[in-house]
């Protein structure tokens, strides 16, 4: 189709318009400038939020009552997903902001930050484990379910079986002078069923500034049970007694069942897992008889729960 141009004076309308290529170039440059401005604004918003959160987790004049207003200001500045990413990135002295909230005992801040995170990233989980170990906080370690990090398949099986969480309570029994001692009271639900299905079991806890594991598995010589240190824990020379509680199945039976007691007194150095290499890692374990598979064993209660106590003195 031919477009007819009207003439006003000596110049046509079409003659006054810039070429199409020039219009396109101007539009692209305008969009690019707009995009750059938006990126700069977002970057500045991130810097602002990161600065405010760092103040919360590190400032010496921290006041818990100020957390809510600062967090609200951050939420108004960045989307929740962006804040979640900032909180879980290793962006502050090699650690996450969540780590520093724990290490510096900013409980109110940690709770407010956690509201932005639907699920902790693997890097953040590892950092939170370090924080709980540094503060010797077994209660928080348990509440955040950080024992699942390196054993997700065991957690998945437990949930599929509708099995309640295992329970570990740690009691410091040292004299606060020279003796570093603790007792870990452990309850393992559906112990036999889970062990029969996977031929291995492990539960973790925090004590004496370290992450420990109590484990049981099948070896060529039979079943064993024992304990070890997890990654980033400090080596130590332990003396240990593991007690597995016996339960009276027949109330009319006059015989009092005897607990199983296993002792370790060698004081050899217990070395944790370092990186992904298990070459130098050490375990302390005892071989077991086949009572683990006995349906009528006295070493689990009527609900199938194993009750154990690990008594430890560290040298």
C-alpha cells in the first residue's frame, strides 16, 4: 500500500520523522539505561539490607527490641527470596548471617531471620552445624534438625514409617575445673525395625563443643555399636561407657534384667572425619550378639525403643 504524504509548506510529514533504525536504536538504549538503573537500585537495596542485618548480628549495642522494626524495613526494601539468599550466603567473615546470629547469641534476630527461609540450603546447614558446635548448643541443633544434613535417607525412612524423632538429652557432669565430662541419654524409636531395613543406624548430638554420632551397623563379623566424631570436631582422648538399658517384659518375673555395659579405657585419640576422606578417621565400637534381631529382647521397651546412655570423660 502506498501512503500519501500531505505537504505543509515545503516539507512533508514523512520527511520530519527520524529513520526507523534510529528509532529502534533510541528505544534499545532507553531500555538499557532503564535496566541499568533498576540493577543499580537493586544492588543498592541489597547493600542496605546486608548492612542493616550485619549490624543486628554483630553490633555491640544490639537491643532485641529493635529487631522487628529493622527486619520490617528490610522486608519493605527487598523481596523475601532475596533476603533469604542474603541470610544464607557465606558473605560475612566466611560465614552466613545465620551463623553469626547463633554465635553472638542473637536469638530474637535468628527467629526473625528464619521466617524468610522456607528451607535451609546445604551450605547454610553446614554453617549452622558449626555454629551449634561453637556454642555447644545441643538444644538448637535438635530443634533445627541438623542431624539430617549428612543422612537424608535415614530421615526420609523415619518420616515414611511415621516414626517419632529420636531423642537425645545431654547433661554436663564435669567439675568445671579439670574434668570435661558429659552423659548423653539417648532414645531411639523403632530401633529394630529401622536397623533391619537398612542394616545401619546413626544419631547425632552436640556435647563438649563437638558433634558426636552414636551408630550401629552390620559388619562381616556381626553387629557392632559405637560412637565417633563428626566433621570439624576437635580430636580428643575419651574414656567411655555405653549402657543399653534392659526392660522387664514379664511383670511377674522375679529376675531383674541386667543392663548391657560396654567400657572403653584405652584413651587413644579419636579423630573426626576430615573432608571427604575417611582414611584417618577413627571409631570406638563394640561387637554385639544377635539380640538386635530378637523379637523378645529385653533391650528395647514394649514400643520398640532403645534406651542408652553414653557416659564420657575427655582427656
